[in-house]
């Protein structure tokens, strides 16, 4: 169980409040207007932004002040964060050891992740030699090797075309289900919600609402969500 207990996240004059829990293995879309605080919410869960108030729990463990690398969380950003001077295998290896001192079993994990995301045989290539979709797959592979029970996606496929975006969402759904991971995904697109999400967190007016079942929420949205969806 991932639980935000009476939390408040502050950035300058902006503040976001959240008080909810997410059951293990659920896939949750985070939606809302631009600037509402969706990425802020994920950044706080990932440990990149401090909480001004409240507590963050994973299962029965308080991780409020735990460093990002020690949290049970892996995060995939919009720009993929691939290092251009490193090979794809090295970029993925960073998810296991930041110093890249990989044991043989670590290298085997990297190779397996590459195969799993459809990049087998491309381990020596640099990110600049890959297409946008292949770069997204490499970034997803780095999340995969971290083997964390919580995965955060901050619009990592926003720059991809519709067909490739759907392909990546299907891959994320498949891999997260295999790992029984809890998934939170920021998106602006209701089609993404319908394709992958069990639940929806609507962020608006300085508050992240508790998760609601995606299908029923989209079929009968409250006024604020209806206005956002148009």
C-alpha cells in the first residue's frame, strides 16, 4: 500500500495537498490541467521534492525522508534521461549500479531487459543512434532492472506518435503486470486512461483527489473533471 497521509507539497507560492492510498498492483492515471501539480505529486512520491507536511508510507514503512535511490520506487521522466555518451547497455546498467561496476549477473539482467523491451542486439549503440521509440524502450528497460514495486511515469511517451504511444503503453501495462508493480502515470490524454488505468487521481485547485475507478469516473465525471475533459 502506497499512502500519502495529510501531505502538503510546497514549491514557492504553489502548494498541493494529498491524502489517499493506492493498493498494491493498481495502475493509476494522474490527470488534471497544466500547472495543477501532477508532476509535483510524482516528484514528491519519488523523493525529489520534500513534503512540507504529512507522511509518505510504503506498506508499513515511513519513507517520508528516505533518499530517492533508497525508496521502493523507479521513475521514468518525459525526456527519458539517457546519457548520450554512454551505450544503451550502460544507460540501463545505471539502474543497477550508478558506478557501472556490474557483476556478470548484473550484465545478464541488462541483456534480459533489452530483450524484454525489444532492443536485443542494440546494447552497444548510443542513444543518438536510436529512434524516439527505441529511446523510450531503453529508458523503460532501466526502470525494469531496478526491480522496484512502485513505478512512476511522468508523461514519458508524450513526444511519440499515436501508434507508437499506444504500443509503449501496452508494453508498460504488460511489464508492470508481470512485476505486480504499483503504477502511477501522469497523462493529459483520456485515451491513455482508458487504455491502461484502473483508477484516476484528478489534480486541480491545489489538491490531488483520492483515486476513483477510471471507467465510472470517465463515464460520469464531476463538473471540474468534465470541464477539463471538454
